[in-house]
C-alpha cells in the first residue's frame, strides 16, 4: 500500500461473484511506523486517522494529537471581514519548528488539502519555531487583523493573502512534509484537521442536527477548542467564545 495514501475496498463474494456488501476507506499519507484507524466521533460518524500506537488484533488506540493543533477559528467576523484568523498552538513539551530540515520544506496550512483556496507555506528563510505553549496566528490580512485585535507580544502573525474562510463551513488542515517518494515528490502528512460548520447544515450529520455553535457565525464570537490535547475534528471539543487570538483562555 502507498505511504502517500490511497483508497482500499472490502467486498463480500461467493463463487467469484460479488454479493452486495461493500466498504470503502480513503486514507491519507502516513509516516514510518504510524498506524491508521477508525475513530468514532460524538456525532456517530467516523474519521480514519493516525493513531497513537499500533494495536493489531486489539481495540484501536486513541487518535494521535499534536504536537501543534488548530486551537481557534474566526471564520466570520462581525466587523472587518478580512480580520478572520486561525490560531495554532504547540501542545507538546518541546519546541516545534514549522520547517523540515531533511527536505528543506516548510509546513503547510490549507482550507482543503486536495483543492486549496487558501494555502500558506510557512517561512523558510526565517522558520517559525513555537516554544512549548507557543502560538502563531494565521490571517487573511495582517493589517486588518492587528487593527481589529491589536498586537500580542511574541506571537507571530502570518498572512495567507488570497482566499477566505468559508462562512458555511470548511476543511482546515495543518500538514508537514513527509518522506520523498521514488520520483522525488513529497507527500503531506496531516498534523491536525478541523472540518467546522456554521451550525445550520443538519443534512451533513447522522442525526440531522448540526452541533457546531451558531454563535460563531457572524455574531462576534470565535470557535475555541475546549481541550487542545483531545481530538480536534469533533464538534464536542469546540465552543463559541470571545475572540482572544494569541492569548490563552
């Protein structure tokens, strides 16, 4: 199987004829020794993600989280739309450099890894290093962001420029470069992903109710992660809160 990710299928059959049962799973690129598995979220749906440990023949381990996570999302500001932002947080006990020395490639932030409308490649000339507990803010427009929220000492603010966060929901992903394939191309390894919604898309959830807080949709509040060390792509781990980018809440 490809370390760059692919899709696998499980079918039932008898006598060489398919009998109807079918399962399909697409998995992302993974690093050496990393096991991927199904994780059931609070919504009843599943994600297929990197796990903390390989447990063949036993129940899956918990999802791997960190070392850097998406900790806050302001996708629809009540005023100054260009001041939208995403905050990243280093939850580990060691400094993390958002640059891969081996490949000479930076980490990457996108709103959709397969078809990005927003793509930010972190600096390479002066790579960003996050101390334990350190934060970095990503925004559409740095001047608009600082006009709205001010300057937080020792918190870098990086501008992605073109593209904006969707007010209806988006797939945000932080990635780091993986190993080079035989053709020299590098795959992106997911570090953290959050697929948020605006609280009004019940058709996208098993029980027909969108659990994401509506108060973050243009009412002045931001999405804040409740437990940075817990799995992030689950609405149960998010709430709407007063925006405080770069500041611990």
